[in-house]
C-alpha cells in the first residue's frame, strides 16, 4: 500500500502508472496494480490498519545550519502513532530516511510511545533500514543490493524478525545491528561515495597537468586491485597511516600538484 499526501503520486499509481521516471518501474507498477498487489491511498487509517509494516521514506532536506530537517519524519510518527494506538495487532515502523545517529532512539520512538500510549517492543516495533539505491538503477539495486542493514532496538527483536522475513526473497548479506550503527552506516556510505568522486577528479586534474592523456585508464587500472584499493583493509578506525610508502608518496603527489599549479 503506497501512502502519500500528494495526489499527484497517489492517482497515477491507482491507475497503474508510475509517478516518477525510473527504468523498469512503470512495468512493475502496472504489474502490481493489475495483479491486485499494489494500491495507493492518502488515508493513513486504511494504510496502517491494512498492513503489518510501515516503511517511512519521507524527505530529510538540509536546513541552513546543515542539520537535516526532521519535521516530516516527526509528523509521520504522530500520524502513525494515532492509528497504532487504536490497532490491536503488533505493527512495525521502519525508518528508511537518512537521519543522524540517535534520532530514532531519542526523538522518534518517544513520539510513537507518547502518542500511541504503547511501549516499543510490546505494542509496536521499530527498525532503521537504510536504503542503498542509485537514481536510474533503483529497481536493479533493490533486487541486487550489496547488503541489507536492519537496525533494531534489541538483538533478535520481533520488529527485526518481521523486517528480515520481508527481505528473505532477496539474496544479499543481511546485517542486524543496533540502531545507531545502522543510522551511521548510511552517512558513511554517502560520504565515502562523495570522497571517491573528489579523489578521481583530483587524480584526473593532476594527470592532465602532468601530460597524461588518459586519466580514465589510470583509474580503470586502479580499480582492478580489489585486494587493497577496493577492500576493507584500510577501512578500520584507529591510528593514523604510516609506514615507508604512504607518507612519502602523499608528500610527493602534493609536491607534484604544487609544481604543476593544481590546487590541493
């Protein structure tokens, strides 16, 4: 059941068409609607009462300070809690929006508990499940994810069990961990992706300055090394880098950048 307050999203889905452009999605939406497996509504009561799990995927845009705006996430919590209060069955609320670590525990669960009058883990369950989807390949990424991360309030929680069952048809490593770890993983992923783009661009700028015509070939060869370059070997928080190679080679490339006029 797709739930949204925007009729521009609800109506197309009801009619079997996709409200957004994404390869493979129009066919999936039509197949789901025609088969009676997919519906859309703006009615919170009908959506929550007629389901076991709510996946919360609202936006968390940046404010002027840089902090994410949690207004929409909190509003959804209030609306969900009002219905969970009147629901007899156990309901699982799964947050997928990118939010700072600690948000679910310190801000969202308290809203759900106070507004519903129920305790997390008893009347309802809460999980955090970050998504790892790229635009233009979201459908493919959903069915072939690098990992499935389930953050839960306690190990082996009922909410975590329900979410794990939901993902059981998908063949991917599944990690069940504490809430704050799962919240931080999404930030780590996105920051590292940004870092990789910047790194490749910096190497490309230096290649151009040094007269290397094919910087794409440099990075193509770089990516062949999955033992060190693209591995978890260096991704372990701890002491600073050292050794006989890394410090001197970093100094050398910074010097080359200075000599060729490439800012660094």
